[in-house]
C-alpha cells in the first residue's frame, strides 16, 4: 500500500521520469531486504546508525559513488514522503554524509569523427529500418534530445514551417529546439516510407517506431546507436547519451553561450550545463599545446 502511494508521489507530485521512479522503488526494496537480514521488520523502526551500516555494506560491495548518492537520495525522499503522510515523524537518512562525487567530464565524439559517421549513415530507398536508424542518429545529435524524449516525440510536435520541434522533457517541461532544413527533408522522406511500409500508420503518432509499427522502446534506441558506433570504431562510450554530450560540447566549442545551451538541453539549472565549459577548456589546452612555441 505504502509502496503504491510512494510510486504515485514520485510520478505525479515529484514528476520523476519512469526510469528514476523505478530506480527509487528498487532502492527502497533493496534497503528493506537489508533490514530483513538485520531482523528489522518495519522501515519505520530504523535509526541513522542502521542507514550508515547499509551504506557501508554498499561501499564494500563496490557500488559507485553515483549509485550511493542516488540510493541515499531515495531513502531521504521516501522518509520525507512518509513524514508528509503521517506514517512516521523521523527521517533516519537525514544528515548522513557521503564522499563528494568526483567530477567527470562528459564523453563525446570528436567533430571529425561525427562528420565521418554521418557521411556513412546511408538510407536505402523505401527501406524503413535504414531510414528510422538514420533519423534516430540525426535527431539525437541535431537536438541534444534525451532517449526518453525521443521515444515520446510525436509527429504533431514537429513544425516544418517554423523549423522547430517541441520536446516534452523531465518534469513535463516543454522546450522548443530549432531544426535544420536537412533534418526536415529527412523526416519528411522517413514519414513517406512509414506511410508506405505500415498499413495503419498514424500520421500524428510516435515518430520512432519498431519494425512492427509500434512505439519504440529504450533498448532499441540503445542498440541502434551502440551497434553503429561500434561499426564506426568510435572509441568513446557507445550509448545514446553520448550524442547528447556531443551536441552540447560541439556547441560550446563553437562559442555558443552557456545559457543558450542550457535552454536547448532542457537543464533546470546552469550548474548542470557548466560541465561542458570544461570540455571547451580542454580543447583550448590542446590548441595551446600544439600551437604555442613554448607549450
């Protein structure tokens, strides 16, 4: 009962993504299992020391810092929800400190490599799969869209007259991103292929479809990107998110203002976008190293 209420709270009040909701529920279930091993029957019978012991056990099990922070965030959110509902008066996870997460620069694809990659993304006339796969790559790189945002994208969100798409992001926040004439032409060609390929194609439905004409799913997008990047021998990570990082990094390296990149990415705060300035600094160091006589 409480688990169902907590899920609804995360979904409708906190407006977390489906992925985040499932991760939080999984974390609470994991913590509950740990308490069972300690002989503690109720989540509301926990003290801070027992939360610390759980964290220590996770560290011993080699969980990464990012996972530890999320799991503690899950607990904090759960107990705040429980206090709000009157199920308890204490948050045993409150005030527990974790080591600061190391800052890591986002992985991205070099501009020369991305240009070569797109040159070899061919479409075969009337072939749905080749068109869909090319559209996946083009939209991810041209807009910096997240994988789930791409899955949710519908034809009605694409305005070919104003040359823009409307994206429904985290927390159901909408943003508008411009698109090029080249991408528009590709999308129109892809739509024609879909109309021919599927008997009951929905001209207002989802843009990215499975081979059976149904809404695509996350692992399909991952496979499309991963397999193509592997074929192209791209050395960085091979996930859809690397194209989002590449989009932002290339904008930053070309001098785009940070605030504009923030709006295009749909970040809630500028702090999330500032990491891309580090990549620009690394680029400047590389230029200095190869260009300055005393470098």
